[in-house]
C-alpha cells in the first residue's frame, strides 16, 4: 500500500511542479527577455519485485528554458545594427533638412545677396540699391550665423549623448558582472541546476547593451559571461567590469573622447574605429562623417566668400572716396587660424602669405610629433605631409612645436561661419568704383563707375574653390554648397535605407526567437488543463491507496 501511495504522491508532486512552471510562464508572458520554461520529467528508478521490475512513479529533475545560442547571437548583432542605423538616421535627418531647405538654407540667401550686388553694378550711384545690398548682406551673414548656431546646438547635444551612452554601457556592464556573481552562486547552491530567470535577466541586460554598442559574449563552463564591446574591448570579465567614460580630447579639447578603465588603472582613450554599432557607434560616426564635415564646409564657404569679396572690395572706391576697406568682418586671412600653447608646445597655424584661395580645402588636420619628427595628416584622405616649412592646403604650419608623442587636431574653418559679419554700415562706402569718384578721374569713372561692382558680382560664378570631385579649383560658391547638400542628402538616404532594412531583419530574427522561446498563452492554457488532469488522476491514486489501506485495517480489526 505504501508503494501505491508513494507512486501517487510522486505523480502529484510532478504535476504540481509542472503547474507551477506553466503558471510562471503565463505570469511572465509580457516580461521583456523572458524565455519559456519547461519542467523535465523522468521516471523514478524501478524496483525488482520477484516477478519483474515495477515502476516507482515520476519525478521532475530539471526546469529548462528555451534557448538557442546561435539565434541569440544573431539577435544581438541585428539589434546593434538596427540601433546604429536608426540613431544615425534620426541624427542626420534634421541637418539634411536644415541645409537643403530652400528658404532656411544658404543657397537662396547667397543668390539674393549677389542679385543685390548686381543691382548696385547696374546703378552704382543709387543709394537705395546700395542699401538693399547692405540689407541682403545682413541676411546672408545672419544665415551663416544661424546655421552655425543650430549645428553647434546639435554638436552639443551629440557630445552630451555620447557621455550618456558611455554611462549606460558602464551600468549594463556592472549589471552583467553582478548577475555573473549571482548566477555562479545559484549554480553552486542548486548543484548545477540552471537559474533560468537570472540567465534571462543577464541576456536582457546584454540586449540593452547591444542597443548602445556592438557586443560579443562568451559563456564559460562555470556560467560566467565575458562581454566584448566594439571591436574587441573586454567590458565584463567574470565579476569585474570596466568603466566606459568620456573626457575632453587632449588633441582637440572641444571634442569628447571615450575612455576605457579597468579598476584603478589608467583611463585609456578608445579610438572611434573600435567603437562600432549601436547608439554610441552612431553618435561617433554621425559626428565624424556628417556633422563636422558640414560645419567645416559651412565655415569654409564663409571664409572663401569673405576673403574673395574683401580682396576685390578693398581695391575699389566708395562714393565717399573711401578705399581699402573690407566688406565682411570677422574673417581675416592675416590672423592666425589657431593659436594655442601649453608647456613645451605651441600650435600656431595661419594662412600662408598671399594665399591662393584655390589651395584651401574644407578639411581637418592632425599634427603629430613622432620621435621628434613633426608631420601633418589631412583627415579626409589620410595624406601625410612631413615638410612643415611649405604651405599645406594654403595653411602655414611652420609655427607649430609639439613635444614627442603629442598630437593636436585643428579644424581651421569649423567656427568661421559664426564669426562672419558685415563691416560696412554706410551704403556710400560700398566700393563699386575702380577709381576715386571724388578726385581727378579718368573718362568713364566717377559716380557712375561700376567696374569694381561688376567684379564683385562676378564672384558668384567664379570658379575659385577646390572641388573634391574634380581634384582642383573648379567650384563656385554655389556649386560648393550644392555639393555639400548633395553629399549630406546621399548620406541621409543611405542610413535611412539602412535603418529600414536592418529593422526588418531584426524584427524577423526577433519573431524567430519569440516562436522558439516566447510564451504562447494558448499552449500554456492547454498545458494547465493537461497538468490539472494529471494532478487529479494522481490524487485519485492516493485516494484509492487510502481506501485499500482502510479496507485492510477493517479486515484486520
């Protein structure tokens, strides 16, 4: 009777365990990252009874979670890629709309300005035309300043979000390290039984981490997960996690640099090339590939316009006989582009004497001292220059001194658009004439002399700017800006398409994961009915055993 009763009891307990597991599945159907669990049931060891082996019931030996390692790896990769493209697309779309906007962009303001210059050339003595030219000049410089200010705001937001993403990565790394410790402890207490909920929590933390940066994870035979970020930096090793933080880049203090620190060790700079994927990878790539090039190009156009216009304007005469006056303010090729220094180092870069504007390029330059040898590297194409006594792209680097191993990065045009202004306030001082109208002049000059104004108007169509596509000075102010708009638009379209395709891939893999490991409420409801029936049947066995036992007692009595 006792065996009969015990067999029923094992069935009852096994059914109860499976009911508990099914209930746990239903309760966590909407828990992010939860994996369906199932009780593993097996028979109790049989007992030889003389006439054969008789079963002794059932038992639950484990609770497994639905998990596919290959599918999980694919999900992490697709999630990181989808996050990268979506964040990049969200970042680049506003500046693409800003730069390409026919009303808020630079193209219309530049056209209207040169139309006003042409009107002065047509009527050089007309004060109203001159006043209109000054008004359109203010509109143009305000547009430069407005665009520059909006790009600066985006830049500040990007720098802040880089710091926040770094903090998130550190926090998720710490969470995974803590869960590693809890999982290791649970494996020991449970004699190797899998702590499924803790494993799901760790995988969910890893999934959140993948949204911030590309990740790879390896689990050892002790259940410890090692996590690598980017292109192979160990974020988590066992119960220890690294700190990802930010600081001003020593080579370019206005720019945020991502650092990597283990324990109390030194914080090391992480090259941007090693931080791919996710939100952080998108922020760094957007800053490097889209935002900074647009800032450089905008400042370059402001510099080129001011320098060229001032050169021609200074050679002419106003109605009041004034000459030698610059038209635009805030940009002076005679002043240093960068002038900074620290102990033992000087970074002083200027425009070359009598610089040819066609030599200038809207680029960023890295200056380094390798074993006592100074060199300059152009970032756009990696071209390296070792002779700093000669101008490089119209810039004079001969005043640079760096300590061995030191690096400096300069962006000569990045802030120029915010500096440009209009120097002329009196319309009579617009130098439309080539000769002094107040003195003894040659035939054809005087108040009606428009020769200098014609030269100013001709700047609009003059090909004096370097064109990356042609590799030489074949661009006008308008075509240079149009190329910027086109390039940015192509990048915006590229990442938008990437966001669409990568999101579709992620959703496809997520659906596969949900099909394999997600909770199906209909299936769990059916299981509840089945387990309940088994539970009731096992209880019937126990009731029958009790009745038989009572019958035996009655006979014996």
